[in-house]
C-alpha cells in the first residue's frame, strides 16, 4: 500500500499525482520514517538536521591543525547549510577557539536564495519532516509544508535548520547569507578551473561566498584568510553543470507570501 494512504508521504505517490512534483528532503524523511516503522528489522537515524550529527568536528579539528602548521588563523569561515551537518563539523572547533578568545573569525552560514531557512525563516518549534512524523524541534524554519523550487543543490532543499545552528545564529555567534544558484555555479566553474575539482552543488554556495569575500578584500586592499570546506564532489551532478553552461539555469526569488503560506502549517505551542 502506498505510504501516503497510511498517513505518511512517499515520493512515488506524489509523482503519480503530479509528475512535476519537485519533492523535498522533508518528504524523503517522512518516507524513510514510514518504511522503518513498517519493517521490524529496520531502524532510522535522521541525519543532517539533528544536533548529534553535527558532532563530525574532525573536519574543523583537522582544518585547525592544518592552519596552525602554516601559522594562520581564519579571518572568515564560510560553510553551506542545508540541515547544518557539514557546517557544524567545520565551524564548531573554530567557534570553541573564538569563544575562548584565542581567535576571532567571522563565521558565516551560506544558504540557497530559494530555500533561506536562516535568513528568512522563523525561529520556532516545527516538525523535521513533511508528514509530522519526526520530532518537533526549535529551529529556524520555512514551515514543514514548504516545498522548495527545484534548485540543483538538492541537499540544501530543506525547510529547517538544526537547533544548534539556529541557536548560535539567534545568539549572533554566526552570520548567515543566501546566494542564488547561478552565482554558485559561476563560482563552481571558476573553482574547478583553478583547483581541478568539480564541486557538488551544495558547497558551491560556500565557494561563491568565499569568492565574494576575496573580491571585497581585494577591493579594500585587506589581506584575509578565508576558510571553507568542500563537502562533496559533483561527479554525479554534471547535468546541473550542463544546465548552467548552456545558459538554461535560472534563479528563483522566494516570495514572502509563499513563506507565509507554509508557516501557517507550523504548530502553535503554548
Ligand atoms: C554534498 C552535500 N553537502 C551539504 C549537504 C547539506 O547538508 P548539511 O547542511 O546537513 O551538511 C548535503 C545534503 O545532502 C550534501 O549532499
């Protein structure tokens, strides 16, 4: 039986109803929970947005050691944010150093302009999935009913942000910006030509932000150490590059009314 008939959601049923349905990570999580519930042998650990998966700090610890070897500290750290997993892994060790007063980098989350949960979402309790199966979390959210446009950074098409990243954003410990996808792919092509590595669409957001920062530093004549991490390669995303290079890629503006509509489904708690 389709999961949707059991109170869940599944991608195939949604596609049968609407062949152009863009899907979302929230729907994928609902489907995974339903499959785990239906199979006594299965267990499901929700990744990315939950706080415990943000502890992959080996990335940041290693970056700290690498920078120490060349006697540098970052002035700016940028990371892409979908649920917060790779950003937490890179930034938390640097935030520890910053909060201890040992360095003072600007730490910035970079999200898609079409799915701006930190920069345009509200900080409230919401479900982590579309069918209300995952626990309520206090987080920045565009509403669990929000279906982002079909941008190429699939891993950033998520309505919420991990509670830890949301909290430090609320506290002003980190900043956030959003970037449109054509700027991201322009940065990705520049990066690939310089470094010989084709980035996944998700980290192109951080690369675009790093390039913005470098250009500003060039203009102001300030020397800056800018740190980012490449959280995935784009070998399976060449169709996205083809779209960009052929000029077919478009940017999406997210109207405030669309956010307001999705926010109506967010539970109101006393
Ligand atoms: C390569 C890559 N980077 C980043 C993300 C975004 O997730 P997070 O913000 O949790 O790191 C994803 C998610 O699928 C991904 O595949």
